[in-house]
C-alpha cells in the first residue's frame, strides 16, 4: 500500500469507529463527543485536499511506507 492509500484507510476506519461510538442508537455507544472526532478527521481531509499536505502521510513516509503517485 502507498502512503495515500493508508491515509484514506485510516481515515475511513476512524470515521466509522467514531460514528459507532458516538451515535446513541449504536450498540457500542459511549458518548456523543466521539462525533467531534468524526468532524476532526473530516476537517483534516478537507485541509489536506486544499493544501496538498497531510501530516499523517508525512508520518507514514518517515516510518517507511512507500509514497504514492
């Protein structure tokens, strides 16, 4: 996997997990404050699309994940 694929995979996992933990109808509901984490991940995806820079991708490259195209 390339670094950009890993970023999208991790973001997707975090969004789905935070939704499961933050929606009151979920069987694993903990607190609605987990929805703030969903917003944080979305904001970071928006920021990376506008600036063409993503902190997670930089971190993944430093630990040896192959850069994408």
